[in-house]
C-alpha cells in the first residue's frame, strides 16, 4: 500500500524572523526578504514595533520601543518585532549630540515638548520625535549680555525656585517677562519661550528718544548721553515730530 504524507495547511499571514546563517526553500505562497543585521554606533538607535504577541513579553501589539547603540552594538529582531525605517528608508537613525550652550526639543503625540540641554547624546523616547527647524535639530542657547535683554513669554503656568533662570515665584501662562542685567546662557523650556532679543539704544549728547508707558500711555523723553535698554513689557519706543522751539533749544539739526 502507498502511504501518503499528511498535507499541512500553511499559516496564512504569519511573519517569522529567521536569523542567519540559514538556508531553506520557500513553499508555495511564501516569500522572503533578506535584511542585513543592524550595526549601531553609540550615538545611533533603532525604532522597533511589536507586530505579534511575544512569549514572555507583556507588550501589546503596536507598542514601539527604542534600541540604543549605547546599549547594543549589533541587533537582530526576533519574531514579533519589526525594525521601522525612517522617511528615507534607513533603519539606523542618528541621535542628537549636544555641546555646551546647545539644546534640542522633542515633541510627543499630544503636543507635549521636552527640552534637553547639552552636553550629551540625546535619544528620543518611543513616542517622541525630534523637532526640526531649518533642517537642524540642534539649537543654540541665547547668550545674555549686560547691554542686551531678553523678551520672554510664559506658555505654561509654573513655579520657579531659587537658582532657576527666572526669579523665584509663580508665573502664569501668557505673562511676559524681561530679563536683563545678567550674563551667561538662557535656555527655552517647556514653560518659557523667547519672543525676541532687545539691544540697548546708545544716545549721545543732544540726542533723545520718546518712550510710551504701556500701563498709562504717558510719553516721556530719554535724553543722552545714555545706553537705554527698553523693557518691552513696560515701554514702547515711539516717534513724534519736534516743534521748532524744542529743535532750537536742543540745537538739533535736520529736524526742522
């Protein structure tokens, strides 16, 4: 009698990761793709997603995780894990390397932001992406000088303690601050954004400017010699024509 081997049905849609070295034929309906193992430097990482339940691993399907080159120098995924390529099709991604006076920003899926200062190598969490502006992910902190000020706005209510970048106290979202008379670096944070830098206005003898008090609308004159640093949260530099008597009294030329 002729004895036939039983026919086994294939597991349709099942994806299995086979690590080399290996050699095997493909059955009808099967297809394979050869992917080189991932070599990682210390400042590189992979983004990996769970596509199938893994024995001994409680992670749900769809969970993503980061594989850091500082922890693994060569990586081969096992069945149930897939390495995700970036927009250019590359699997290996570069972390951000920061020097002193530099920072980067990471954004989460709900719009939350995380600011990281250098020096150091920064890896994102699985749910984060680096914020890129003008093709760069690395930003320079604002250099403070005695003759410059920084116009800052509070975007998230917080309480500052002694030793932080602003004076101790409670700050409310929408509040504007003017930081001056200091040196060093200022780093934007989750709660503070920079609206602009303000330079002092040098005034020689017989020179003056008008400023308007924002709280009262009153206009006053700032006369030189002086280096006037306007606080944009309190005053606004304005212009208005001078009457002939004032021009004559100050000995100004080119104003009549």
